[in-house]
């Protein structure tokens, strides 16, 4: 079974000091990976041990039991900026969701999330997206735009008309499948366009791509004289 043997491994840190959710979280590793889908490998330890582990790629933080709150997320981001944090917290608290993502979370799940939902969130984060309620997208972009980013530049980039169409739909929170359906192209072609957009802008995920696009005014800069496509 080459597809399973060669599947990438995603290492997820589970702080041992959070026993309330630990048992439930470990159940996501019982879900069988589909062909070509990454394997999930749990790493359990204290937060200090997890942060000292150089192979750790993801970290689950439960705001319901962690004493550090949002400050903990920011501290993790400072110490290990490469770790992608998956946060579990109270439901129906939009401000907390926004604050958590600004503080460094790549996914926010409420405490009732099923193992299947956690798995979906991980897959989304691996693909460069942020997992959060779609209704919060515009608020999130506004919040991120207010965060200084010295690495951003206002110089516009040159995009093709198709890249601009894909970017506009990303700004509308459309998934790759939805973009493919709307533009009449294959989903893998959409993924290729998204990858080029991220490389051109230096973005690491779709939310950051949206922010950088807005800062650079990308949607008004067609490449090679192609016509503008406005929202």
C-alpha cells in the first residue's frame, strides 16, 4: 500500500496537563487515514517538553483548562513560531476566536468538537488555511489589518487575470472546491493558483494572503495589460 506507506506524518503535541480533553483528543488518532492523507502522530508531554521537541509541528491548547489564556498562545508563537496552534475554547465567543487567531492560533474549535471535526481542522491548517467560523472572516481581516507587519510592502505585484479571480474569491471565503466550480476549472488548478499567489505575496496561509492582498491593492494590478476584474 504505497499511498499509506509514503503518507506524510503530522506530529501533534498534546499537553499532559490538560486531562479533561486529553482522552477525547487522543481519539482523533484512531481515525483511519484515507489514501494519500497524512498520518497523525500524538506527542504527549508537558508544555515545556513539547516546545523543546524540534520535530513538533502542531500544538493543541485548551483555553478551558490552560491558565495562561491568550498570553500562552502569544508566548508559544514567540518561542516556536513554526508551530501551528490548534485552540479549543468556549463556543459562541466571537471576540475570543478573533483574539486567539491574532495571538497565533491556526484553528479554533469549541469544546464540543468531534474527533472528525478536529481532523478536518488539522487538514485545513496543513493546507495553509485557518479554521474558524466563516462568518468571522471579514472581522478577522479587519483585525489583522490593524496589526503592524513590518515585512509587508505597499508595492503592488503583477498578477494574471485568473490569479486575480481566484484571489477575489478567496477574499469572499470560498473554498478551493467552490472556486473551481464558480470558475469552471479543476480543483487542482485552483490549488496551483493559490500556491503561486502565496509565493508571490510571501503569505503562509489564506488569511495572511487576504491581508497582504488588501495591503498591496493586488486586485487592481492585472499582469501584461489584462483587463481588471473587480469585486
